[in-house]
C-alpha cells in the first residue's frame, strides 16, 4: 500500500474525527475510495472502534433514481435514520470513477430525494462527521492533472502539520471576532460587510474545531449588510455547469446586479431560489498554502491560500451567537476570488492582509 | 450491461425477496458484485423500495481484524443493530476478488467477532433475507472454470422457472412430511435416520418458501437417531482446508467413528466443537439439475441435482414442530454425496429415488 494512504487515514481518524475506543463509526465508501477504506479500517481496528461500512456510487444512485417512477420518495426510511442516529462518527470517503456520474438524472428528482432525506442528513450532522477524498483518476481528471501529480498535490494538502496551521489561523480568527466590518479591495472588487456580533470558525480539519473537511484550512464567518462589488475570478463548476468571472453588486445586503463571463443563467437560477439566496451566508479566507492551485473541487479550492470566498445562501450556526438565526436559504453556494496580487483585506480600516502576506508575517507591508 | 445481470436482479428482488413498495431494503455488496448492485438498485427503484447499501470486503475486514489489539470486540454495536432491526429485507450480494481473502486472520479472532455480532446476525435472520452471488472471476477460479463458462453455469442455475421446480420439490416434501424414516444406500453408504414429527422445507429460492438462497433447489429436513455409515464423495473446502471422502459412522444418533482421504484433522476439529456437532442437523436432497457440476461453493453444491447432503450441527427451526428445540450447536457443516449411480433413497421402506429418477418421473424403476 502507498504509505501516504495509511498516513491520510491516520490524520482522518485521529486528528480530524478524534475517534476513540468503542465509538460507533460509519465509513462511507465510493467505488474509487476502497483503498483508503482499507487503511481507515486498519486504523479503526487499532483504536478499537466499531465499524459499519456503507457504499455510495453514482452509477447505483443513478439507476435507482432513474427507475423510481415518481417523485414520492419515502421520507427518511427508518433503517437509514436509525443507522445514523446511533452513530458517533461518520467518515465520508469520496472518490468515484466519474464526477459526472449523475449528469442525466433530472434535477427535480435529485431535489425530491434530497428533501425526503432531511432527517437522515440532520442525523449525520449530529455525528462527528468528516468528509475527505481519496485521490482517484477521476478527481485528477477534473483538476486537469496527471493522476500521480494529483496524488502528490492532494496528500500535501491533507497530510500536514494541522496544529501549526490551526495556530496561524487562530490569529485571523481573533481579529475577526473582535472586528465590526471587513472590506476587501482588489483590482476589480471593493466590497464591505458587517461582522459585528459574529464568530469566526478556525477550520483546522478537526471536529475539535467545528471543522468537518479534510483538507481544510480556512477561517470563515457569517457576514451581513454587504455593500459593493465583487468579481470571483477562480473558475468553478456549479450544478454541473462551468461558471467564470461572476460579478455581483450588493446594496443593503442584497444582490442587486449580476453578470458573468460564463454561466450567467446558472447564477441567476441560484439567486432566484429564495430570498436568502440573494444574501451572503459566509465569508471565508483560504489559508492552506499547500493548496496552491485550482482543482475544480470546492473541498480544496475554497481553502486555497491567498484567496477569499463568499457564499450566497445559508449561514452556519457556529458563526452566530447562541439562539440567533442567520441567513436562511435552501442553498449555500461558494464562489472564490484570488487575493495574491493587488489586494487588501481590512478589518475596521486596519489592513490585516496585503497580496500574499498577513499582518503578522514577515514580508507584510502596511501600504 | 449483460442482460443476465438484470434478469438475475429481477429474480432476486421479485421472486426471492418479494420486495414491495415502501420496504426498507439493505443491499450488501462485495467489491466484485457492484454490477449486480446497480441492477438491483434499478429494480428497487422500480418497486419504490427504500435502499441502504452496505459494503463487505475481505480486505477491509482483514485489515480491521488484524489491527484490533484484543478479542474484546464490543457486543452488537448500536448502529449496526439498529440498521438491521429497522430493515424489512436484506439482500446479500456475494462476489469478492479472492475467496481466500481472510486466510491469515486467526480463527480465534474470527470466532470472537462472530460471537460479538450475535444479535446483529439474529436481526438479519428476522428480515426477508436472501443470499446470492455475482459470478466473479474469483468464484470461477474457485470452481476451476473459465469466467464466461462460470457465468453461463451460474445464471442457468439462478435464472430459471422456480415455480415449476417448487412444484416438483413439493412432491418430495409431501412424502418426507408423511414419513417416519429415511434410508439412503449407495455403493459405500448405508444410513438411516428418523424424520417422524419433522417438517421438510421446499427450498425454492424464495422467502415465500422459507428459502433464503439464490440459487436454491433442495428439500431439507432435520433428522435424528441416525444409524449407519456414510461417505461424502463430493470434494469441499471447509474453513479453508480441502476435505475429501469423509467417512462417518453413526450409532444412536452420534458419530462414533470418522475417517477421510484428506482433511481428517479439520473434520475431527468440527466434531469436537460441542455435543451437537456429533449429531446431524440437516438432511438435504439436491434437486436443481441445472447445477450439474461441483463448483467448490456450498451455495451451489448442496443444491446439485442427484445429490444428498447431511449437516453436522445446528438444525433449522423451520423443520421442527412449533416450540420444539432441535439439535443445537455452534456449527452447521454440510457435506455432500452423489446419488446419480448405484443409489436409492427410501422413505419407510418405499424407494422414492433411484440413481437419477424420482418415483414420479418417467425413467424411474422400482428395483
């Protein structure tokens, strides 16, 4: 076995999910992530955890959804719900054989089954869940990279000194928690948003930090009262469609104008989902500098060093004061922009980041 | 997709498991049975059943068991138990990549996890469960057959007119149910056993017949008070060891002498498991004539036409009067013998089968 697979499994089980003896763990495999599943099983055995292995496959889901004759899916089947309700930890090991494997399943059917699995989904969120990927040829292809090149990239981003990055990210979290307003200026962006009363999450790839992705490496919060213009210059694929250079104009916290070099209809469709889809749910600052390139996979792209992202739609509870309800929406759509050149991020008029350096880093220049 | 995969899935879902709309179904895949899983998912979608897919892999189980540092497995983890307790149907689609995939896992560890999963196992038996195989290269290799040759064989045995075979088997069941004693004589066997008060199962590959294997095609009951000698001349692999020409001598229902051309130590080990392991739990008559050769897989071999098998150990409740406890044992080990030549099977001194023909078939001769 490639020793990196075993190292990845150890980071996942020990740092990310913090599995201990007797934990009831669900390991969910895709058809391409079985090698990682074997390494995870080995780690779970060592930790004396209890394991149920479930299987996810786009081909299988597609066959089921295509043949299902209506949109009347049973709400939250008892056996699926019971499995997740009794679990302590849910490890989602993504890595299929075709990232477009559901391409011809009608959107209304995908939405219908998603609605009919709401309690099952909530039950997974009540576990110490972590989502990661096994670097498959399919994911490499999506990133336009050779498979071995992609493996080296992915393992560099995932197998790293997380404690040290957590310390680094805590510096930014502290400043955001104290601040009232964030402003980001680049050559095509000038946007301000309120963060007063909101808390930042130091997303250090561990449930101990309220962080459920491996890799992670971002600091995020839930902004409001957004004003100004922003261009997202990192390309992405949303709902299967390529989207480039989305340009949003905000007034009074809401999107009042939208444009895009590609995928305008997709963005317009998202904005029309509900009222909350026109407001921001998240501001995130990517701080994982081992993610040094775009790979068309949001799990990695949004944590890319020297980028920021904004999400239209739902806000995360971890960023809100106890009991407060943030922006509500059926969607949460992240879009990413580069900050490595001609860019500043200020909190309450103090520049805390300028084109590649934070204020506490050598190389930072205040103006 | 090979159309036989779809036909196999239909037989499994409709005839064997009798799935209906709203049923909570668990589909358990091995790493080699995913193509069948896709076809089953398609059928379950058409029937509007609810599906959870679990994954079984010897490589994964081996990794977990090897690394587990003791024999103190948690008894029946809540999430595994809850999943099966809330399920209506359990479809076990076997077909790995190496039938020896657990070969180096110590027996005491396999036994320990098996003991620690007793309630989970019982919960699976409380569902409408069916075990079948997807014809993989590994299973073909175990049968010493070319893969395509094996596929043709396996599908012939599984995709067939089960209703017609059920009618045929019912003739034998009726005679066994009425009978008090069975005697089988071949050139090296002369064995008698009591069946008075016991019921035969017409195992027609459907839960509607208390039959949980696809393929099936056997009539079996729970005999007692066995006397005489028997030689099992169909070769088999028991606990990973080849076993040939086991020769058992019974007195007063118990094995009093044992010999074998190969694997004697394995058989002796089985006989020493507990008191019940020295008595019979099953007499079965193979009646699936599409299984016309030995393939070193008990799921097929014991249903081979013109054979009988006896199992040392546990008897099945379905063969016993309500409330009666049959032979009890931790083991149930089937061994098979040919009846196609020089053989008779009699019930209460009436010959009902002679070398290839039952009493109701043309070609049968009474002496």
